[in-house]
C-alpha cells in the first residue's frame, strides 16, 4: 500500500490531535503521488522523443545509420514474455535506476507488533473478523468483550488502519500465480460523504490481481492502477475493460511505455461487455462488507480497510498456499 496508509499506532490524547496527524499524513501522500505522476509523464515524453529521433538520414556511403539505442535491462522472464517493466525494485530504463527515483508503493514491510499493548493473537483476530464479516467497530467491540478482551472501538479502528495494508502487502507477495487474461472495472465507495472510484482487476478465472482507490476517474488514475497491477502480476496478454474512455486512454499510455522496452510487446485491449461479468459479480463481496460501514471518514482509512477486505477475499478464493489451514490461520500466517 501507499506510504500514507502505513500509519503507526499512536494513542492520541484527543480527537483534534488525531485529525491533525491524519491530515498531515494524507497531504504528504498527495505530494508523493504527484511526484510519481510527473515522473511517469516525463518518461512517456522521453520515450516519444526517442522514437522520433531514432530515424536518421542516410550517410554519405548510401547506408542508413543504425538508430541510437538506449541501454535497457532485459525484461524476459522464464516464460520468454516481456517481464515486469513496472517493478521499480528491479528495472533499469534509459540508463537510470528507476528504483532510486521512485519508491515502490507496496513496500513489502514485515508486520511488526512492537509497541502494542494487546496480545498479537487478539489483534489478528479482531482485524480478521472486521475485514471478513459485515459489521461495525462497536459490534466488534462487544464481540471482543465477550471473549475477554476489553478494547475500545477507536483502538480497533487504529489496528485495522495500521495492520491491514501490511497484511495485504504480504498476501500479494505470497499469492499463487494468476492468468494472463485480465478483467478490469471500477466501482464506487463513499468517503467523507463523496463517491470515490475503486479500481479492481481479476483474471479470467476470478482470482484477484490488484485494487486501488482513487478520488478521480481519469487517464492518470487508470494508468496508475495498471502500473500497480503490472508491477505485482507482470504484463498480461490482454485486458478486458468497459467502454470508459479514461480506462482506454490509461491502458494505451501503458502500451506506449511497453512498446519501447525489450521486444516491444504490447497489451491487447478488448472492450466486450459480457466478458466483464466476472469482475462485476466479484464487486459483490467487497460491497457486502463495506455496506454496514456506511462510508468512510478518511481516504487513508478507506484504502487500508479495502486492502484488508481484498486480502480476506483472496484467502476465501484460495489464492494463498493453504496447506489445510483455516481462513484465520492463513491470515495469521501472513504476520509470521
């Protein structure tokens, strides 16, 4: 998850201090996202400029000079297809180490329970229960009290905001391989009384690929989502989208980048309505959990909670290596 979602567990003295802290973290994340978008746009412009200047006039001996080539790292995986251009931890493009300039959003940080005042098992149980089953924090507070754990609903909220993104990052790194035919769509989530756009993608078998919450539905948001998805799952053969022009433009901009890397393979784009039924139906699980929440009060809280919900959904669909473990045991194993 994004840097702004990884908030530490802090016992705030009052609501004003908590609100100020969350607001500062959110503004910082906006600056990080803006810098990332500017860097990607600059790379696209440089790629377009390289394509125009690569064609040189014939030399005096009548032979055409070979086009100038930029150093690119080989992106071929074991299968021989174009590997993950968007994995900022490994890829070098145009002679510069992109990892040194753009931080990996996922982070992949280990789940650390240092500093908390409750047993690890109690925290994992509370977080899993809230993310897996519909209910409110006050309902969960009563459930925990019945099991001998006296904890406030505000503390439960901080547990979810802190640990859900970390568990999601671990689940993404440990999930089983997915198919190369994708289905992408967005749905709506209410945050601070306003509708935001929740991008999601699954493969043709219904396995979760990636997800992203955005305040806007435009080319930049779609491109950012595809960058995240490709960074986690690799480059697909084809992607099925709806009739949204923003999604089409975002995917086309990704193809521009892929065209100038390695073999130049691009993603086939399909806009067939009935093929997207699988992702439309997959939205139901997320909406069933978020419905009783009646919206979110902060954007970073929504991001964290949705990441956790998707993690439990992935466990439900058998995307992790279970080895006979129950759903909660699989969830707890992510923190090991």
